[in-house]
């Protein structure tokens, strides 16, 4: 069973607890993994995303946006 405290075994945030992932990633997982072997992850991500939305915990999105900006301009944020 996948819960908000389950660590991701895949993807960009591998090793993070689901509840600690950025809202943008939770939304992506909930929308794109619905018809796959990761359906349980999709359901759990949607639940955590809704909790984040209610609690207004979108601080992770700012970091994600900054990393995307750097990548678009040829800078690897992991090397900073």
C-alpha cells in the first residue's frame, strides 16, 4: 500500500517520501500514472497533492521552477 510516507522507488525524486515531493511532481504523477502498474502511486499522489493544496504547501514548486529555468539556459542545477 502506498501512503504519504512511502519513499518513491522511481523517478526524479527517488528516495523521497511522497509527502516531501513538490506539488508539481505530485500532480504529474497523479495525472500520468493512472493506467499503469503505478496506479496506486497515482492515487496516493493525488491525495497528497490535495492535502498540499488545502494547506497551501507549494514551496517546492518555486525550487522546481528555478531548476527548470536554469536547465533551459544550459545550467545544470545539480552542479551549483
